[in-house]
């Protein structure tokens, strides 16, 4: 079954899609780098000899922290690739990112569900009422940013698809001038290159100059 992602021409209906991708990628790097540090610090705290955690809860605490580290590491890699692709305007990197990001969305959703289940079980094991409004607020505060990021991932996919279409359409074009020599437009320049019997040289004809 084929899934079609709608194309959004502009980010937030005002910014060019590429600028929006740069903002999302850089913001994501800062966000996940901070939480990567926080969960690594928590892991070192859990592995320290003076930690006092019940034996039946300790493996779950370590598992939950490890899954959070994996979640943040995966998204650090994806945001780094997106930042490079948007900065370099690389069609190849954009296409690779677009394909792998679908898998990333599925993996992120799975990790969020597993982490939420483990945290709820830990609360229950500590004798807490999981359904109490204060406990639900804690779970909501913990999970809500990750759920919002899933929505941003889907939105990013639409912006990336727009960039892929633009780069594919602007990759280059060819036409034949009056001298029957082939003119090839060179991307990111204001001129063409004409290939004829005299060899390659910059074409300054009125048609080619942009």
C-alpha cells in the first residue's frame, strides 16, 4: 500500500520550506542533545554503587533510561542529516532522509509507547495510583514533547518532499540554440555551457543568460 504525503510549499505558511527545515533541524539538535546529556547522566547515576532502588524496579529504571538514550540518539542522527541536506541543497541526501524518516517515525512511536508502559508499571510497582490526576499529569508532561515531535516529523516529511520536487525540477535543462550546438544550463550559476565543434565554453547568448 502506497502512502502519499501532502506537499506543503511553505513552512508555517510564511517561510520557504528550506528555511523551515533548517530551523527544525537545528532546534531538534539542541533539544535532543540536551536530553541526551540528561539521560546519560541519569544512567551514570543508576549505575553508581550508592544508588538505592528496589531490586524489582531497578531493571525497569535502567531499561527506561536506555530506551530514552536510544530515542534521543536516533533523532540526533536524523536531525544532523536533515541539517546537512538543507544546508547543501543535496537532492541525494534529501531522498535518503525521506526514505529513512518513515522508518524513524515508526521507531519513535514504538519507543514512546514502550517507555510510557514501563513508566506506568514503575509507578504501579511503587504503590502509586497511576490513574490519579497528579500521576497522569507527570506522564503527560513526560510524553507530550515526544508526541509533538512525532507530529513535527510528519510535517517535516511534507517539507522535505517539496524540496525534493523543487530540486528535481531545477536540476537542469537543455535546448538547442540557433547554431545547432547544445546548451546545458549549469545549476547555481547564471550561465550555460555550450558544447559544439570548438569545445566547451561559456555561452553568453541571450537565451542562456539568466
